[in-house]
């Protein structure tokens, strides 16, 4: 895409127009959205998802509107605090319900669903944070949105993301900066950060985002909600926009997020039972396997491997504690828990980084207008990518031979635009690495039956402060690894940062760490981070969504049995 030069004023005007448009839509909401939550609406917010669906199926449009209004009120409060909402579709959603555009007899009848800003809804822009994409409303719903409406779900807002979609922050000039609902000085995660903030706040029941390096998992970890990174081919991906069209070295996958594990499981099961392969040719025709979900909800003992480090950035004390809490809870229920040392995750980080940016960052840069703000992390690695090769060679040699930082040097070594020949070589490395992991997992018992799932930290640290990705952009190995492998992963919040338990030991010398770890630990401060959520990652193999959700249920029950179930943010009065 070629954009005209000197288009700074066009960019600024587009940003003002979109923010004014959003404010106008909020101001034009029907009067009931201005009133405090009624007792009946509070009951709606706390009612199990299955009961809400049944109420709507039995009683129809008015109950669906009542549910929408309850969540719409809280969503607008979440917007005031965190700036998590982009497109406000609430008034339109009431119209869809009343006109019969949503199937109120479907398996998700009346359930409000928030969508990452990259998902097409007819009549609304899909800006993905770039001003060049504004003022271009989609003519019709995309496949994913059509499927949701056919299932009875009610799309009602779209949510914040970072420009480039390559960040664990969520800020851009079009919509502004999204903030963490627990501490507004911190990021809610990214790139599906708006969903993390909205769900944690209680302003949505279900969210849908995308994940190419951890983008539904980092927000769940940072903001304190639940998510499932599905394997490619299990979830639709058509009817969306992106910052990197054509990028298939590390495929992005759309996946669900939720405020509770019950909601996440119910929604995922119901969604796949809608046969998404009828809506998107890329989806494998794999029906929901109730027998697998049931088996792993009750199987004892589960055999669980703990990956305690990615050999790049050891997890910070708060993340170590969350992992230990999960392991201890599972052991107390009689499950077998043991440490594992898989094929080197650092190798995956190098391969995945080079494949994801094989174009030299040209594609996501091509959508920028003059003066458009970049993400702080993407700005750093993009700037280095564009340096002359001989300059990069001297810097690489300095890092490797003078600073003796093998990890950082290994990431810098091949950081340039790839030819087709080079790209194929990296794809070959990716496939060979997948084989090694497959064989390693199979080494546990009979074809891998000796290990049901793995537990890992979702990241080396809790949420980063705003602009922290300028230093911590490369610290994504705990999630990026499983994008390369295409394994199914769930995020389950466990605890909150506690300064009395999670202070960094005085013996830890951050300045002596490798460049990746130094960037991550630069912002670790248990006092300033007090109260931020901390999660664990539950990892299955490819296309094991039912198994992972079943095991997540066992883990949550084990934590609850010890009196350690995660405490969600209370929904504020609206």
C-alpha cells in the first residue's frame, strides 16, 4: 500500500474524527444506559451463562435487550477508567436484536460478546489502530461475526489494540492508550489489551481476540481474566483485518477470552458446536469432543510437567510464586507434578522472531501515515531492522564478543529482511524444531501419555508500565514458543503481586543479565506492581482445546480447595 507523503494533517484529522464519533455514539445511547444498575441487572451480571442463554431462548428479545443493557452500562464505566472500547455498537446491537438479525434460539442466545478491533462488523470501520483504515466502514459482517449472530451472541463493542498488533501494550493515535483496570499506570496487555481490560472490569461476558505471539494470553495474565489460545484450524480467521496480511511464518489465530473459566468453556464448546468449518474454509471439520473434555475434567492423576524457565528470562518472583501455587494445589489433589526440560525454547524465540518479521517489518510499516505514533517496542526492533547490514554486523559483533551476551547476539544475528530462499530455510528450521518437540513429548510414556499437560509462566513478569515495551519487547518467549509449535494453551489467573512475598532478592543483579532479561526486569518492582494479576499457562498439544479446558477446571478446583481461588475485580456500580 502506498500512502501520499506529508499526510500528517490527514492523520490528525482522522484521529479526531474517530474519537469524536465514539464520544457521539456514547452520548447518543438510550436513556436506560444513563441509570445505575438495577437489582435485576446485578442479577444478570452474576447469573451463570447457561441460565442467561435459557432465559433469552425462553423469553426472547426483551430479555436479550435487558442483558445487553446491563453489560453496556458496565462497559461504559470500563471505558471511562481504562479507554478499552473503540467502536461503540450498543445502539445498533439493540436494533439487531429487535429486527431478528440475531438468532435468539441459538446456543449463545443473548450473550454479549466484545470483539477485538480487527474483526469486521458491517457498518463499522476496522481500523486496527491505523488512521489510514478509518472512514471505511465494512459493507457487511465478516464470517466470524455472522457465525456469532447465528449462534445468538450479541456483538456490542469493539476493543483496543496497539498499532502494528505486535506489542503487549495497547495504544495508538486513533483511539489513545488503553490502561490496566487494576492499576492505570500499567498496560492491560496486548495486542488484545482492550478485551483484557474490559473483561477484568466486568464489562463483557465473552471476548474474541487474535494471538500471534501471546496476544490473547498476555492480556489475560496482565489484566486477570481467562483465555484459550486455540490451534490454527480450530477457529475461524476470515472476516478480519490485520497489520501483516500474508504473514504465514507464524500464523495468527483468533481465540476466545472470558471473565470466568465457566464462561470460557461454555462459549468455546458452543461455538465449535456451530460447525465453524461451514463459515470458513480454513477450519478443520473437528466436532467438539465431549468425551475428551469429560475425561480430563475428572482424570486422576493428571501427569503435569512444569517448565520453570525458557532459558532466556527466568520468571520474576511473583510469577514463580503463582507457578508454585498451581503446582502445590495440583499435588495436594493427588496429581503427578514434575519438572521438565524441553527442547531449547530460546531456539524457538530466534526462529519465530525471524519468521514473523521476514519482510523486514515492511508490511506493518506500509500502513503508517506521516507522524503516526509507533508502538515503543515495534519502534525499537523496526529501527534496528532498517539499519545498513554492515552497521548491524559491527553491533552484533560488539554484543557477542565484547559484551559476551550470547542470547541477545543470537536474536540480532539474522535480523534483516529475508529473501524467499532465506525464508524457506527458516521455515525448514521451524518444522524441524516442531519434530523435536513432538518426539520429546512422545518420550513420556506411550506416545506422550506420560505427560498430559505442561504448566509454564505466561511471561517472565506481570504487566509492564506504559511504554515498557521499549525495553521488554523481546521478552515474549513463554507465549511465542507455543505459537511456533501451534499448541493449545490456556491462561488461568492465580494470584496478585504481593510486595511482602514478591520482592526481588538483593542478590539478583539485573545489569548482569542478558539483554532480553535486562529489558524485562528493568520494570519489575513488586511495590509499584502491588495488586496486579499473575497467571499460569496450561499447555496441551496441537488441537487439544477440550483437554486443556478440562485440565484448567481441575487446576481451578485444586486452588479453590486450598482457599486460593483467584479473586476477580468487583463489578463497580454503573
